[in-house]
C-alpha cells in the first residue's frame, strides 16, 4: 500500500463519512496497519492512501515500546481542552518535523470495526496523534498549522529535498 506524498490532491480533500463498516473496510484497515507499522508511523488516515472516507488508525503506544492499534471510524471531537506543543512529523511529508500546538485533552466519539459507537478520553501524545489524523480527514496537514513564515520555510525545504 502506497502512502501519498505532499502535493497529492487527495491530501487536501475533505473525506466523506463511512456508510458501511464491512469486510472491504476491514481489509483496507488491515493493510493500512501493516503499512503504518512497517514505516513506524504513529498514525495513518484514509486520505493518505487515497481513500476519501472518514477513518484513521493510530498507535501512540509504540513510543513506549508497546503495540496497541486504535481504529477510529467517523470520529468526532466532542470536547477539547488545554494545550500542548509537540514536534510532529507526517508519513506524507517525509523528513520534515515541526512544533505544532494542539489540545492536550480530548473527549471523542467514533465507531469501531464492529460498527459500535464508543466514547473515549484521550490525553497527551494520544490526543496529539488523534488531532493530527483527524485533520487529515479534513484535508489539513500539520504544516498548514504552522505560521505563514514557517510554512514558507517548509516550502523552500521541500523544494530542496523533493525534486
Ligand atoms: Ni500525517
């Protein structure tokens, strides 16, 4: 499974809700998980593999040497509070890292692979990764969250490193 890279139009599109949680979706998510773990990413959103549907996978526990896959289908952020700054990267923007300010705590709702709705509280890195992946579903990359000046610097950097 290929991960789309900065410049691909699918990364700027707003994804549509998932209507069917079926076998096809399960197969796609399995492939996405294999891809994500292979490249040691913390998260992977559907847009990044060219699917304009609202779902993503993530596993922030890898940072603690664990392995706990989380799947969020049609996610919603119900409440958000606090703030935290973390140096983010993105599988679609290889090699670039920048500090981004996010909410530190989230209360979210989503569907799981069985089609069951669930609610969860996320904090710290888990909340950061959730917001990063959630942004992907709205066609937003972490570099879009940088100041205009830093975004300019990113563009120069990108031109130099990705011809
Ligand atoms: Ni990303």
